[in-house]
């Protein structure tokens, strides 16, 4: 009887057709595109499909494999002529795997995937996701040549259609990134053990409201503006602490030193901390008085905005691109004009004094993103 029940449950939960989906991405180190690849891989495994990710590797590979996906190490993202030598290996891999879907999430891996599919029979369906507002041109156009093109926001869709007149709007699907409300629960507060350990590690962050700017070690993320904001608040007699979360990365040493020099020049050595990427971002956000999103170039989405608001933490960001789109919909009080230093410090002071209430998040959920993406795969393979 027990065996019969197990067989029945297996029949109910098994997919009508088991797909093999290969995702192509430069590396699995950090970033929104990388997290989206993991989230779709997890959804594929849960639905009974075969999930394979091809990348140069990174700290997220262990999680990917622990969640049931396969990883193949190929450096598809290095901007060098030597990367073309990976074309043969990728072509052999795809012919061996015989995937139903090849899903590219970055430009150079997309070009290699596109070339590798030539001559295959049957040809896998080619899907692309446009994660960033890349400079328009032939090199970037590869991400718009998928049978289906996933845009991570309405901002991203509008940008693509405005720069590529040949792009058929019917091929473009807006599937926003999503977050797991259980991973970022409304009103969450870290336990005493975490707080004690965190402030023991970073004692200079204790004693005043914490401002957190999460972002890679790139000039585009607005780290300079965050440091100047902390200095301007201090000049007004408002003591804060600033955490530049995730800025320390391999190959970014010169940029990190530039930031440290600015911190010293503004007399903020005792108030500012720079860290590598961490796994306790939920507790860090929940301990912050304000989450900053100060990218000086428009971003396609702005995942940290949704994560912070899901936790009921206020967000202060520039009103452009996907971040501006999200703030306009979810938290208008957090918007300031791009580069307006005076408005930025004024709004920060207002939010630190009394932040408007934040309603519980009802959209941009991880499950919605996963189901919409798997439905798109099913649409292609069923046709």
C-alpha cells in the first residue's frame, strides 16, 4: 500500500515531460544574474527537470550542486580572444547533453552558446535574459536574439525596444526578479547572538543608525555618493554608520583603496566599514536604519530594494531605471533625483527621523518569477 501511494504521488508530481535546461553565465560568484540562475535551477529540480549551469565557477557552485543541479566549469565570460577556445568544448558539451533549452544570461556566453547551437539537430530552444541596460550595439544585441527574451523589468523592456527597431515585441516577456518572502520576512529582527557576533566583528558600526549600501566593487554602484552622504549627515550633526556591503572583491583592490582614501579624507575611518559579499544580508538589512541604492547609472531592476522593503526596512535611492520604477510603485518616499546631493542628505535625515510606514509586500515574489520562467520553457517545448 505504501509503495502504491508513493507511485501515485510520483505520478502526480512528475512533469509531463522531463526537460534538460542548460544555463550559461560567466561565473557563480555574486550578483543578481547569478542568483536568478540559482533560483531557476532550484525550480527546475523541484519540478523534476534536469538543470545544468555552465560557468567559470565561484562561491555559489556548492549551493547550486547541493540543491540538485549540475555544474560544468567552462570560462565563458572572460573578455579575451582565448575565450573563443572554449567554443569547441561548449559545442561538445551541448551535443552530449542534448538540452531542450539553452538559456543565456550574459553577452559573451550568449554568443558562444549561439555559435555552438549551429548545426545541432534538433536545435535546442535559445532563451536569453537581459539583466542589464547594456550599451546598445551589435555585441549587446545577442541577448535580444533568443526565441524568447526575458526582460527583468518594464524599464528593461522599454529600453530594448527603443534601441533595437528590429526586435519583435511579441518575443519579449517581462518577468521581474522575485524574492522569497520567507527568506526576507516582514518585520524580521536578528537574534541577540547574531547581533553580538556582528558588532563584535565590526564594533565601529555600533552606537548610531546604520546605513547599508549593498553592491559589487564597481564605480557604478554609488559608493562615493554613500560616503559623501555619511559625511554630509555628520556635518549636520547627525551621527550614522555606513556599511559598504560586498564591495571587496578579487580584482577590485585599486577601487577599494580609492574608497578608503575618500573615507580617510572625510574623517570617517571610525564610522565606515567595507566588506566582501556575505551570507547574512537579511540580518544586516534588518539591523539597518536605511538601505541605500545609489547607482549612478540606471539599473534594470534593483533587487535590494525589494529585499529591504520585504523586511519592512526603508530604502533611499535615485529615481531612475529599475530602482526608480520599484520605488515609485512600492516606496515613493525613498526617491531622490539622480546626483542631487542636497536632496539626498535632506531625504536621508527625514527618513532617519520618521520613515513612512511600509506595507507588506504583495508582488515581486520568487515563486512568481520561477513559475513564469518555467511556463515560458513549457510554452517553447510544447510548441
